[in-house]
C-alpha cells in the first residue's frame, strides 16, 4: 500500500514514502511510472548495513539511465539482502511520462533543493520535505544520476574537495568536476549531510552507461567506510566550473547554417572536454547581430566577463578553457544552458 509522508508538504505537491520496493516496478519503463506511483516516491530498502545510501533518479524526466540502472541492480538482489540500506527517490515522473526534462509549469527538480534561488516554489517546498526526511536517516553518501544531451564522456561532479567526496566520484570516473553553481542542485544540498556526487552518464540509450552505473552502485554499497588515505592528485582529473553559458530568452539559434541570432557550428558538442585555445569559434552572429551570449560565473566571486569576442560577427573564445555539456538540444538550451566553461585545478 502506498503510504504518504506524515509531514504536510503542499496542497498541490506531495511525495510517497514506502518501506519496500515493489518487484512489479522492476519491469515498468520510466514513462509509465506515473500510472503506478502517482507522485514522486521515496523508497527505503533495508540492507545489512543500516546507514543508507541515498540515490536520486529521474530528477529530469527524460534522463532515464538512472532508473534503468536501479532496475537492473535491484533485480540482482531480489533473493538476497542488499549490502547496505538504500533510500531511493524517484523524482519527476510527470515529466518522464512525456519524455521531457521538466514540464513547462514546473521548477526544474534539480534546481529546487535547499539553497535554491526559488525557495517558495511548490517544487522547492517538496524537495525541502524530502531533504528533511532523508536527513533523519543520516545518509552514508548520496548519488544523483543524470544523462546529458551532448557528446560528453562519463564523469562525476562534486561540490566539496574533501577526500571522501573525491573518492566517491572516482569510483565512477577519474574525470571530476568541482562546482558551486547552479544553486538548488541535489548534490549541493546533500553535501551538507554526507559525501555527495552527481554522476553524468552520457546520452540516454547507452547500454554501457547502464552497466557502468550498476557497477558503481555495487562498489559504493559494498563500502563499509571511506578510506583513511587521501585521494592522490594523479588518480583524478579535477576540473572546476568557471562560467555558465546562456542565451537571451528572446534570441533564436540554429546549428544547420540557417539564419538566426546565433548560428552555432554543427559540431559544437564535439568540443566538450577539449582544451580550447583563445580564438576558437563557436559559430557566428546572424540576424541583426544585436545579441551576445549571457555568461554567469560558475563560482562565488568569479568574474564572468571577457570570455567571448564578437569581432566580424564571429563568436570567439578569448580565454583558454575546457568546455563541457555544450548541447545541440533546443529544450536543454532553453530550460538550462548552452554549456559550461572550465579549467583544470589542483587542491591546495
């Protein structure tokens, strides 16, 4: 039976809390979950070690690798106890139903967690309630599972440079991004409670990504504790977000050479995780050439000015940078951003 969380959440938004995971869900595809769960759901699944691992999937409705990996993982443990208890939050099932990141009337589920810039939004009130529920369990670690739309490798993201955070991320990939913005993401909120990581599993539909995520979950669940020794700098490739690239809401854009305010190169997402030199072109200005990219700082106190030059209508990088999550997906660009600029760093 579905049990609703005891605390009042919002007259429009609520989450279910279940102390079991129905085996019937192991065969339900993400777009059909809304017919079975009715609301975002937090599952508690008991394991040998009591302190739970917190896992979130489908914070973006069209990023389904996390759900597929959870299904594959839990099938392995249908007849045997988990090494460690799990708290599993299945998020935006309404967006999953129509295979979109976020519905047009919603705040992005991964911009709605504590520290969000929109704390009074119904989704933020919901996530605050989920956060408080999870906090009471004193989680061992937190994993938020995502896909992205551009050509990117597998990588992890952390919000602290603590060894436990870096070790957790390194179990998934040696490529690790350190970031403090955007606000309201799950890992930033959970980093106040435990080691937390966001894992980026490439594009949807990659069977290798599902297998890699399953192996990662198994590795984390079998940890009895985090290692005492520090993570060595040579064992990870540590990159920090410096700038977030957005487009003016009213601006048009294209990738096929047709005229628009921004005419981006067709292979834009193939620049991801490349070291770009000053002068690298992302495309050219079209239309009346009266729009420029909007650059937000990727960390507190950072200067986001001077990243691009528009001489002769070319959109040219002015500083060396590593690009990430550059995308050709119109919905991702409109609802989130065009991509990120980063630099390699070392811990002090």
